[in-house]
């Protein structure tokens, strides 16, 4: 049985613990600083729990003792130390970070990994699944022109001016809205400004907006540089959200006071578990001499399992990282060093017992691409 240390027992951590422990193939040890959160996850899932301070490298090292893998469901700021301790412990490392500096540090440490030890930052939804499906679409083309990736975790029943509810890490949300964004424009790699690139589109009769946010591309800029004219990632929201966030972050300069912004959001915007995750990826390029476009769109809704309501963002994020871990344990990923999300085979991911939640829960799924070896189009 594969032993995993799961750091963090919040919304996403609880879902990861639930999925892994019920698979029957993982012994899960959950560590957190909050005893009440540990008590809740212990009541939901058959796991071992441990109260630690994740900022203490000694406590992290002791918690990793005997573990073959470590999953960080912590705020991105803890992950560099977690990755360093994992390297010394010989454990494979997986995280959910959207923070590009954190991902770079994990990549540096991966260069020192032992045989059988891998570092897989940026798992989950975006970055994560969206890079896997984007690479799958790209591989169908003879020559790629543009790759556009759009993802949003939205309240199913918006009821405030922002048309938004908190669904995951507030720290991660603020980070995405405030940090510069990787992109490729006119075949050149650039830093784009967050909240720029505003666009509108419709899906299933619902009007959405999308705009630049940081981190969603993962490592795709590095992977596809020199191969595409345009590559960008934008977050999906309901119409009007972006302008209000621009007022808060720009006009009121709360981007310079992130702790205050976090306090305001968490005191004013309620959490919801009644949400929907929207993913929309479009690739255009040349296939057999013809300029064509291929798209994949999905909507994943919250679910009720064993009397517990799990949000769509919990399901998709946890399913993403659990599927990648599962593929590693099965020997389906590179055996050493850094593994990028786009190195994960889409067909193996979607057929996986965890990854299939993206398929089974999809309310809308169209434009599914042929296999790269297919002869059509």
C-alpha cells in the first residue's frame, strides 16, 4: 500500500483524503495545525491525523517519515519548504500551487531527485487538468497557431454584486488577480497584466466574461515556446465581476494590501458548495494543409456523496491531483525529476478512477478531439 502524507485538511484537503482513503490502495496521513479541521477529516475518512506546524522543517520531516509521496494542499507560501523536505526524505512531491515562483523552486529541486522520486507542481484544475487537455488538443495538429485556455469556478446561484462566492483558497485567488501572467503573443513570450484581455462569450446560453489571471498556464509557455503564435489563459466569471475587482485592486489599491483584501473578502463573501466549474479550451492550427479549430468544453457541478455535499472545485481539484498520483504509482509517468502537467497523457488521465470525474460529471462536453493518430479532418 502506498503511504501518502497529505498536508492541509481544508476544503480541498478533505476531498483528497476522501478520494484516496476510499480507493483502498493508499494509506493516508493528514497533517494540519488546526485540531478541529483534523477532527472533521478523521470523521469523514479513515485516515491517520497529525497536528503539526507546516512552517517547521523538523516537524515536516518527522511527518514525512515512512511516506512515499507528499501532497501539499497548503497555501503556496509553504510549498518551497515542503518540497525541500520532501527531497531530503526521498518522497515524491505533488502540489496545487498557482504561484509561478513556487513552481520554479520545485523544478529546481527536482533536478536533485533520486530515481523513483518525482516533483509534480501545479496539479489540480488550472493549472493541472487544463494543461493536460490543451496538450492533447495540440497533438492533433500538424502545426499549431493558437491555444486559448479558459477556466472558472463559479457559484451556481450568484447573489451579490461580484456574482461570486469563495470556493477555494483566498490567498490563491488574490495571487491570481494581482500577479503578472505568462503568455505568448505574436510568437514572443510576454508578461501580461492581470485583469487585462477582457472578452465575452456564451456557453449553453449563459454569458460569461474572461480576463487574464496568473498561474493558469503552468509550464505550457516553456513547453510550447517556438511552436505557437498565441498562447493565453484567462479566468471565467459572470459579466461585471472584472470591473468591480479592478476597482478594488486598482482604484482602491488593495493589491498593495493583500492581507486587508483577504480579510474583506472572507468577512463579506460567503463560501458556497453549490458551484459549477467551467473549462473551455480552443486550439487552432493546420491539419493536412487546412486551417481548422478544435475545442473542448466541460461543465462540472457539485455532487452529494454519502450525504456530504462536495463542491465542483473540490471534486475537480482533488480528482486532478489524485489521478496524477495514481498514474505515478502505476508507473505511467517519468520515473525521476520534474514532471509537467502536459506530460500526463489525457486518455490515461480521463480513464483513471479519479480523473474520470471530469468525464462522468460533465454536463456539457463537446468538441472532443479525435486521437492524434486519427485520419479525420
